[in-house]
C-alpha cells in the first residue's frame, strides 16, 4: 500500500563507474531496494520522488539509465491530474455517496403473501416513508404500529435499516380455514363408454367387474347400501375404476387468414427514473397503429450498489395486419402443435394407447381428426338426492 501511494520506479543502469554510482546513491540517502548487479547491469527499484536525483547522479557519472514506472495509484493520479472532468466526477461520486448513504434508496418487503407489495408501499407513502426519505426522519415504532392499523390483514410489522435499504418485515393474519364438506353421499358413475380394466373400491358397493362394458352414466359404485334388516346406509362412494375408451377430437385451420406481421420499424422511448419520479426523454406519442412493445431498465450502479436512478426504455415494434396464405405443410404443422398442447393440457392424467390422425382438406381449410384410444380413470361422482 505504501508503494501504491508513493509510486515505484524500476531502474536499469550500465556504465564503467557502476559501483561508484551505487555508493553515490547511498551517500545521498536515496532509498533503493531490490538491488542487484548482473552482467554489468544494475537493476533496482526506487521511489518516484527520488527519480530526478538518481537521473542527475547518473548523468554526472556517465551511467546510461533506463526507467520504468509501475502502475501505482500515484502514477494514475499524476497521469490524469490535468483532466478536470475526472476530478469533477470524483467529487460528484463522493457527494452522491454521502447523499445516498443517508436516504432510502430501496424498500424491501418480506413476509407478505396475500397482501401485495403495492398495498404496503402505498401505506408507507401515506406515512411519509418512500424512496428518497431521510432515515433520520423515520419514527420506527410509530410507523410500525400505524402500518399494522392501516392494513387489516397484517398482524405484526417491523422495520430496520440495512445500508441504504429499508427492510419492512410483516406477519399476516392467518385466516381460519373454511370447513369443507367432503362426505356428501354420492354414487360413482361412468364418465365414458369404456371397457373396465381394473377396479379399486374404497367406500360403497361395486356394481361392475373387470371385463364389463359400461356406458356414460352407468353406476360403477353404489353409495346406498342395505343390510339384512333392511336398514339403508348412505356412503360417499369412492374408488378408482380404470377403463379403456375412445375419444375423437377435431382441429381445423384456415389456409388464408389475417396475421400480425412485423414491418421492421422500431421506436424507442426512454425515461429518466429518479426514485418514483419518471421524466420523459422524448417528444410526441407512438404513432404506430398496431405495435408490440417490450421494456427494459438500465440502473446506475455505484461501487456495485444499485442506485435509485435508471434509464427505462420502451421499444415499440410496428406490426401490420396482413392476409397471408399458408401451404398445406405449414398449416398442418400449426395443427400438430395444437394437438400437442391439447394432449399436454387435457390428456396428461391418462395413458394414450394409440392415436389415429385423419386429414381432410377443402379449398379454404384443413381439418385433422384425431381418434384416441385411452386408458384411465372413468369415475365421476354424482350426489344422491335426499328428500
């Protein structure tokens, strides 16, 4: 660290009076270190403040001297001492550091699940606590109590400072769960026309066995049983009846239709964001009739710390409504994608044994008819009407 401040220079000297040159340096009390002589050349390191004296002695004794200054802090400062913009920048950075160290740069909220960050931030704003507020102006105990009273769903609130961030911790009121009535008497009926593959009854009386063929609405598990004395007992029939059944779905698409296509034109609108204040850096409005937009934020950092200053950019891409015609292969690829999404969303809980796709085309549209052979649970609960 000492060398960084004072500056360090490496010297190489050659000549006939080399050892006299070394003695002269010591007599002038010039600090010299890492000194050695090899092959008639003196190598050593000195402080930058002694360089002029060393060069003067070398010239008097006929010593050929070469110098190289290491990249130290003092060397960087001397090289840039005429750059007033750099000095001004350093002053601004120091001033900004002092300013931002005493105000709220960001508010972090922890512990909330049902209460949104926006609701809590709005309540804090009413209490005079927001980005840019001086930490010294905050009455933490009073603010915590007021926040809890302002938001009914919060049972406890706490605040503490971490650097230039205000951390707000909340605990929400736990709502008593509603009692769900899950034991309503019911039967289990078939949801599909299917052949029964396996049965598992958890409650109720089984009405069909493996190998039976059932139709939609046929009773699979009876929720009403009678004992040998004629007493009737109502059950919440439950079980798992696996059946093999068929299902047919059609997917259609037109060869010609209107689509939104990018024209390639873009328009960028930038805003300077300072805390919650947004300053537009543009004039006029977006003139595109149809457009797609995306936003991205470029925050300013100081010593790896994010500051509440950023440039927010919205990029608009112009779209035009255009009639386009797809080839049979392109339209079929779109429909195949729809089939994939249908299977992912609606058939994920059953096994697809096979699928048969038939293609039907007219001048205007293409239709894919998919016939599935499926295996899965065919149970459907149906309440027992009680008078």
